[in-house]
C-alpha cells in the first residue's frame, strides 16, 4: 500500500490549493509546502504533508493500514505539538483512512484525483 501513500502525498503537494479549499473550506492567498521532518527527535511517516497558508497549517496524513507501530492518535498529537511549537499558528489535521471498508485504495485515489482536478 506504500504506492498509494506516495501518490496521495504527490497529489497534496502538486495541488495544495485544491486540498486547502476542500479540507479547510477557505481560499488561501499564499501556500508554502513545509518539510515533513520536524525538529527535536525526527519523526517520519510514509505519507504526511504539511501545507502552510497565511495563518494555519494543514496536516494531511493517509493511512493504508489500521495498525501502526505508533498509534495514530499519539502520532497525530506528536505532530500537532511539534507543528504548533515550530510555526506558532493553528494546526488542522486530517487523517484519511484508506483501509476503511467504505473506500478501497484504488477507488479513493480515483475520487481524490477528481476532487483536486
């Protein structure tokens, strides 16, 4: 499923304005794609994207499995605290569970491309 993680990340980074419109329901004036490695003790994920608008960071993460080494809630909290400390702006987090019964990963990718195109 890593290929879907990578594709989702590419889509968010290629169409950040569309994702911000869709997930935050706002029209951004400026967008900056931030590095995905945060200071302190680096944490990395297969598919995590941070987009910064004028006064907010949108953290988008795609999960392809239900279980992970570090529970998703704890990982999201860790990202939230680190992003807030580093950038000192509000943070909105969205987790898309590609492993859910509602979406197969292929259907989700097709739907996602339609949303951002």
